[in-house]
């Protein structure tokens, strides 16, 4: 029964992730008190309901930063945050890196080295 409720919690969080709903909303959707849901979440996942919601919000923000052209400022209003500064503070606290740095790192990781310069025996040679 506990596993089913946690699965349902994940489903409700996923469905309402962009609405930035509190833990009490999720508990009411499942039909149990928020304190009971929080206890179940901690027992099953090691995280509170609030932490599960925050993790999902950051996961969605990371995806949006990677796969859309929305700026960090524009993105800060997407998941229901009131301003860019709060979004940046929240994202940095959860992810350990600022949204701007996350975007830069992701961009750098996606860029492949140029095949025009190939390392060879400690020196660089140009293919002819």
C-alpha cells in the first residue's frame, strides 16, 4: 500500500510540476493527510514530500534549460516562481550550480572537438 501511494505521489507531482503546488495539495490529491504522506515519503525514499517536489521541479528546469530556447529569466516564471532571483537561488540550492552555469556546462558538453586538428605523437598535425 505504501509503495502504491508513493507511486501515486510521483504521478501527481509529475502532473502538476509546472504549477509549483505545496505538499498539502499533493496529499489532498492522494487522499491522505500531509503529515502521513511525508512520513511515507521519508520511509520509502529517504526524502520528504517537499524534497521530492523540489527535485522534480529542478529536473524539469534542467530539461527546459537544455532542450528549449527559454532564457533563465523567462524560465523563472515557468514553474511558478515569482522572480528570476528566487528561481536562481532555488535552482542553485537544489542543483549545486546556477542555472546559467548549468546551461553553459551543458552547451560545452555538447560541442565536439574539431576533426581538423588531430593529436598525433604529442604534436598536432593537420590532415591533408
